């Protein structure tokens, strides 16, 4: 039986449930967008290896503490014994390493766009054609138009005024990895959350990914020396990154998935480049390109169209193990 199948498909979640999921998704997008601001504050003085390892560890510790605090310590230990947990860990590590590699090989603008494609395009397609859900809504012209506008607006916000890099050589190897690992990790983790507490599932992935990243640190610029030689101020920034982008943002995102299913929250991740753009102007006082500003209303219109077209299915009662229950 499909764990996400609705017991009464004709009746979607109530308006308040849907609105709370939209709000949680947008807040998660805002927190994820803060990652770029935090990283810019400590670059180039902090090694990429440290930027990779520490947020995983800080986020994982926060998740583990949450699991114990809510009485799910035994479930947290049990997750470590499941082979599927290490597939999710591999996807999470692969996602972060591919994003880092893509940043060096194709540029940060392209990397943001590839991540956006993973959220907005790849995830709904996997839900429709692998899980067999939401096919009617995803195939509707209104949803398709909303998806195109959301992706176009997000692309404008990401690339506004800056040219996308030409991909050469090894860059082509990481181009497909970024969107696929993004989509598969969040999809498989959302499914696992239907069977076990989110704090246990994601906590295991984060801590295991931190350990693997630490072992693989010599393959990243800075290596182990970069991890060991971080000064106090960057450590504080990396702690803030771990608690926001690696802990609170996933908490909100998976809560939204548990409330309205696996299509609406990924579509709202077009908010990440928009929030990044706005934070860059407000916090870093960077000039905002005109094309990027035009992308904001396009994203909003696209999101409204997809929300109007998509009739979310009610998650099964096992989804109530999520963080908002």
C-alpha cells in the first residue's frame, strides 16, 4: 500500500491546514536562503571543508537533542540500524558535494538554478511518475503554466544581470547530479517520516553526513586543516547556519510535506532565490539587478497558479509522526 495514498482522495486538507503548510514552506525557503548570506560573511577566510562539515554536525546535534527531548531516543537509535538510512545519507552527502563541486566547476549562479530545478521540476515529476500521485493536477494546463512561470521567475531572480557560465569537461558530470540528489533525498526522507519521527530520521542523516563529510574533507579545498583551524567568529556563523538552514528549515519543510503532500512545498521553493535576492539587498546592501527584480512578481504569479491548480491529497494517518503534531 502506498504510504502517502489518501484514504479519501476527493477531500483535500482544510484551508487552515493548507495555509499553515504554505507559511511553513515559505519560512523554510527564507531560512534556506540565509545560508548564502552566512557563507558570504565568512568567505573567503573560511575553508570550504569547514563550511561543508560544521553545519551538518550542528544541525545533526540539534535534531538528536530534539529526538531525545520528545521521547524518541529509541526511534533515533533504531534508524541507524536501517539500511535505507544510509541511502538517504549518501544522497544528502552527494547533494552537498555536488553543490560544492558545481559551484567551482559551473559557478554559484548555475548551482542555484540546478537546485531550483530539483525542487520545482524533478520532485513533482518523481511524485507523479514514481509514486503515481497528483498526476491529474500536475498534467493540468494551469499547473503546467504555474510551474513554467515559477521556474522562469526563479531563474530571473538567480541570474538577473549575470551571465550563466558555459559548462566544460567535468562540469557536465555534476550538472544532472544536483537536481536529482535534491529531489530524491527530500522525497525518500519524506516517505521515511511517515514511518518514524522526523527528528530521528533527519537527525541520523545529518549526523551521518557530517561524519562522512569529515572523513572526506581531504577531497575538499582546505581539508582537515581547514576544519581544525576555524576561528571563533566563523564557528558562530556556522553554528547559526546549522541551526537555521540545517535544522529549522528542514523541520518546517517536512512538516509542510506531512500536512499537504509532496507537491506544493517543493513548488514554493522558488522563494529561495527571491528571499536570497532581498536579503542580499537588505543585509549586504548589494545592488539588485532589474531583471532579478522583475523575476519576483513572476514567481508570485506562478506560485499562485500552481496553488490554484493543485488539489493536495490528504496524507495518511501515519504522517502524524511529523514534527507539527
